[in-house]
C-alpha cells in the first residue's frame, strides 16, 4: 500500500482519482500477485506436475478464486486507506 506522508504526495494521488488508486493498490498491487502466489502454493501442495498443471482447469479455477478474493480484500483495504488519507489531508471524497 502506498504510504503518503505529505499533502503534496496526497494531491498527486488524489489527482489520479479513487478508481485508479483502488485498481493500482487493490487489484494490481494485491489481488493479482497474491492470487497467483496462492494458486501456485495450492497446486504445489497438491503435488501438481509443473508446468503442465498450470494449464489444468483445477489450477485455473483456483487462480480465478484467489484473484477474486485478494482483489476484493485489497480493494477494501485500499478504499479504507483512501478515506483515511482524504480525512487527514482533505479532499478525496472522504465519505
């Protein structure tokens, strides 16, 4: 998650918008990497034959589920963070 220490840093983020922030830090920053890592860990723990197992329907379902869960939790965290920064530095639709 992006650590904002100054009003100037916040203004740069705020100018890009809340949707960009949620996409960047919720989905791309947390959802995709952790979803992939989780799916790989599950496949490895099940004894999948790499790299063939990575094309199996089981792996693809696990990957989709992992990305969905981590994207949702990452977006929730990013939303809370955005609102905290908006209250701290002003602006940003802090509702």
